[in-house]
């Protein structure tokens, strides 16, 4: 999902339409209030922020995003007015990943989005996954809780990686079977329950992060959120 915060109705609608026709999910917002409401409901993959917005401007929104631990990793592209070097520099200093100079072409926008997402994907490959005192080092294939290493089997490790990569997302047992064991696996969903049980045992105090969603499956979220 890509969020486009742009107060010009025609430009915003064209941005959203272009993204949707090029394979992205997209939603547009004219001001900060509906944008913040949407952020609480669903975390986007990337945000395009116009600098010149009524009320809270794009620079203010960017600053708040980067101050929030839960959102600071989300890539942001700023849309700046032609010749406004100050907004461009300010945005990059605050953590923006790229910028578009108005007026910009829709295909340029799509190209820059794809480039930023490729960079973020390469960066995230080695970024540790964390929740509370639980840390998963993907490059070293290690999991630690409060500094102490936890030994996991391959399937347990992959389950935990999936959960940590998608905090708050509910996975059905069939989802987990398909993603971890593969679509050709002939076993029963009970296999998932058994592995979740052993994973919880090994996680000790961090086991409380793995929630059972009755009648659906499992999810992972911090008890301190």
C-alpha cells in the first residue's frame, strides 16, 4: 500500500490512478487528519508527501513519522516545488528517501518509487528483526532474548521470522503451512500448532508475543504496544 498525501484533487487522483494501474495498491489524502487515521489502521509500504499542505505541512508530517519508532522505517518520497532547494534539503536531512520536483511525470513517480523500494529491500535483508528484548539477526541466523541465544530448528526460525516481519498480522494455519512448509506439503494443520508450541517454549518470556486468534490462527505483537 502506498499513501499519497497531496491537497490538489486532480494531481492526487492521477497519482492514485497511475499507481493502481501499474500494480500498486494506493490511497490518497488531502490533509494530515485522514492520513494519520489511516496510519493507525494500516501501515503503508511507502509514503509520498507533498511539502505544501494546508494545516500540517509535509515537513512536519515527515518529522513526526521519523520520531515514531513504529513508523521510522517506512520510506518517504517528498514532493517539492520547483526551485525550492530548502524544502528538498530539509526533507533529506529529516530522513526522506527521495524527492520529486513538481511538476513531475507519473512514470517518473513510479520509477522513483520502484528505485526506493529496491534500496529498502536490499537494506532490510540485513536489518535485525526485533520485538522487545527479542532480536533476530538474519545475516548470522541467530535469535537472542535479553542477550542470551535461543536455539531454534529451521522451521521454528522461519515461523518466527515471518511473525517478526509482519507484526500484528494474523496468519491462518493454512497460510503458515503454505509459507513455511510449501504448498505441496501433505501434512495437517496440526503440524503448525505443534511447532508454535515448541517455539513458545523456547522463547520463554517472549512467548507472550505470539497470540492465538481463536478460530483463525496466530499473530505476533508486543504486549507493550
